[in-house]
C-alpha cells in the first residue's frame, strides 16, 4: 500500500476525512467509458487512503475550483499540510503563494521562495522565482528582488528541465527594466547599505563569481565597511581622536579595495554595478571628509606664551 516515503504523508484526521468525502464526488475523467471512469475514481480513493501526496493535491485543487467558502478553506488547509510537511510539496507551495498574494504579501513571499528552492524531484519553480522578486520589490527590498528575478532569468543554465524559453525571456526583460529603474530613480537613490546589498545581484552574468579574485576583493571591502558600521552602532567611530582614527582606517581600507575592483574590473561590471560602486565610494569619501573636519576640531590648540 505504501508508495515510498517521499510520495506519501500524514495529515490531520478531520482534514483527511474532508478530502475523502470530496474525492467521492469528483469527476476524474471526461472519458465516456463508465468502466474507465470508475477505475480512475477508485484509484484516486486508494491513493488518498495511502496518504499519496499528489492525490491530496488533486483533491485540494478540485476543492478550490468549486468556489464555495468552506471548500476553499479546506483546499488551503490541504496545501498547507503538503507544503509545510516533510515533503515540502512544491505545487502546494506555489498554490499558497497565489492564495496569499493579495491578502498577505509576506506569507505569499514565504511560499514563493520555498517553491523557488524546490525539493528533491520537485525542482526549482521558475515562475515562483519571478513572483518572489516582484513581491520583494513591493516590500521595498530591491536587493532580494534583483536576486530572485535573476534566478528566474538564469534558471535554464543549471536546471534546463524546469525553465521555459518564454518565462526566461520575461525574467531577463524584467531584470533589465528593474536595473534601469534603480539607476534612473533620482528622487530616492540607494544609500550605501542598499547599494552594497544590491551589488552582488546586479549582474545577469553573476559578476563577481564566488571564489574569484574579484569576489575576494569586494568581500574584503565589505568587511572593512562592516567594521566601520559596527563602530558607528557602538558610538565609537567619532567623538574621540583614537576612535576616529580607527574608523578612518577601516574606511580607507574599504575605499582602496573597492577602487581596485573598479579600476581592474569595470569592463566586467554591469551598468548598475558601476552605478552602485560609485555610490559606495562617493559615500565613503563624504564620510572621510567629515571625519577630517571633525579631527581638526578635536586637535588641541597651540597655546602662545
């Protein structure tokens, strides 16, 4: 009776009873042969009784299409049982993403992200990557939006069986459009933190690739910026000469690494990456200039005799 652990699951007995009740009323095929219809119907019931995941999903889809309030609630409960359980059922996660998209964007996002990651033979779900990117943008997270729309655009490289040419083109076009929107948004340009978060997701060619020399250079620059940011949070980056000097050292080191990256690899960068690294370097220079001015004020005055 068991079809293997990955194909079956256990759900709440009351919910399971509702699934069985609905399954008994379902039309499984349009085949005019009554015998064929009965055979498929019996097969569905048997699969349900064994806890077959695909059978439960079929029932959930049927319940949702009926449109009645209680039926839709039951369908969502079934999707949750399948998506939240050990199977992490990808189609159920996709269904939940669409179900919550208009009423709870963060919850919808959770399930689109889950479907994007895939599970065993479920594979990454390309449309969910695009939908996750769209919702991230609506929630003002441009870096994550770029990451997921790019994942959709490049899915065919690693998972060709789960990508379609049409959706790949849609995602590439959307990605380029988003990049241009970020560059041209002069009313609210990215700050230094946003620019740093977006940089690694701002190239369709995945520049700089992990484990490359240029990635190491960028990473070192970010580490120095993080050390300075930690001093700012602790309130030790200014106000005293010693703290100011340490903070300045971190910023100068970050500036050197990012200058090296821009000088040596600008031709490999996307238009958006050049824009973002200029924002980061420009902001570093503004902070350094302000620190120099503050340092001059903290220097003890020469007392004339």
